[in-house]
């Protein structure tokens, strides 16, 4: 333990999107304690165990704090200059041998992990002549971007729940009581849900009795991957009996009615799934449809779109993207990319390429 005086410094946790405010007690270079920052306007003192363990991660004996290189089968420390020269020489060899575009580029980290990574990464990508690129987008977030493009015309539309005003909250296959650091980030889920529950209903559709399901007023357990059948039935009920409350002009209601038969989904039978085997996409799509039909898209008490602090989507007319699909690898032309990314992986599917009926929302 350092004999230097302990000083408290304000910072934020960079592990997940929430970016909770933290106060770090340091003695010289040593982290003594990490605690929540009660003066932070959003997190108000909240941190999860990962945030409070930042100090332990920082001084973990296995933490990699300097570059390592394998020499004679052993990892040995080297200087940053040596490391960067080595990387540059290897990259130069690839470019000289195969040409700049033969490389493949993987965008991984988000800006929260280091604000310079994205601009520097883009710069390198551009200087290599824009070779094919990959990102997690085609692994675990495709439905969100795809549906935002198909329904709203822009892939960057990422709805956030208005937790302070919502009175009917419907969770589908997510467990934000535990995992709340994604792009609909939430600080203190343990106090947010009881508040929502006090105001109205919290339903969770999940095959498992998750922590979120336990906090809900209603838990519906479908067969795994069949959540969309419940959403389709809810959509049909609203289309037949209301209340439909369109806050924005929409088109495609007739096609929607034709696409969702009026029968109630039956246990053990996949009434709606036969033609909708891509469960993630159709589930996300129906969630948007329900939100639009009930007038809760971009409205108080529903979901809203954060314009981004740097992007400021609200400061210009968003370009309409009618087709989010882009070419993928020439060796598999039948598997398309999405908004410029090549697919990282592909599954075979009998309905691949089938078009969903369009319910398009137009901005005023
Ligand atoms: S929720 Fe946890 S991991 Fe995420 S920013 Fe806050 S303290 Fe860090």
C-alpha cells in the first residue's frame, strides 16, 4: 500500500454502454477503491459489481499492461516502438504480396472503450482502399439494424424505452435485470422495474423464469424461438379490435392483415412460424409493428430515438435507405451483406431471401 495521500478522482466505467460515473480513490499510482459517483446525473451512484471491481482488474496479475511478442515459442515483453514496427512490417508484406484490398478488416470495439479507436480504425481502413469489412453487426445485432432499415428507412434508429413514463412494458427474450448494458442501457434496473410495475404492467416473454420475469407482473413462457407467435397474435388482436392509435402515417396495414392469420397460436404448433423461420428478424419486426400500431413509437411513455451526442441525427434530414442489403463475398453471392458489412457467418435456411410484408413508417 502506497504511503501517498488518498485522492478521489471522478471518472466513468468503460465496460458497457451505460458508462456509469465512478469515483476512484487513488494513492499515487495505486487504485485503492472504486465506488459509484452520486453526483453523476444519470447513474446517481449506481455501479454493478464489474464497475466496483475496476481496481482489481487494473492490478490483476494477468492484466496485459504492455505489448508481448512470441519469440522462440515464448511471449516476451517488447517496447511499443518494436511492436508497432513489427505490425507495420507484417501489414506491408501482406499489402505488397496480395494488394491492399485482399486484406479483411474487422471493426470490433465501440467508442466507449477508447474514443480514438473508431476514427483511427476508419483511417486505416480507408488507407487500405476500403477492403471487405466485418463487424459484430452480422452476428448479434442484425435484426435491430435490418428492421430499423426496413420499417423506418434508416439503420441507425435504435429505440430506447421511456422507463420514466411507460405503463405497459413488454420484454421479449431479454433479461435486463441482469444484462442492462446494451444499447438500451439502463442504470439501476433493480429500482427501475419496481417503479414501472407500480405504474402499470411489466410483461416478460421468455421460455425461462429469468430475473426480469420474476420482477414482471406477467411471465409468458413460449417454446424457445417462438416469441414471434405471441407478438403476431397480439398484433392481430390489435388490428381486429384495437385500440389502434397511429401517431405517424403508415402504409401496409392490408398486407399486415393478410400476413397474420386471425387464429390464436396453438401450443405445440407453429401457426405463424412456418413461413417466418427467421425468428430474430420477425420478432424484432413485430415488436416495431406493435409499437407503431399502439402509437408508442417516438412518443412519451413508449420508445424514443437517441440522436447521438456526436451524430446528432435530429439536426439533419436522415437519408432514406430502401435496401439495407449490400453485396457479400463473391464466393457466396446468395448471402448478402448488410449496410456494407460482409456476413461473418451464414446459416442455411429454406426461407432465406423471403421478403417480409412491408409496414413502412414515414417521418412527417
Ligand atoms: S453497468 Fe456496470 S459495467 Fe456497465 S458501465 Fe455501469 S458499472 Fe460499468
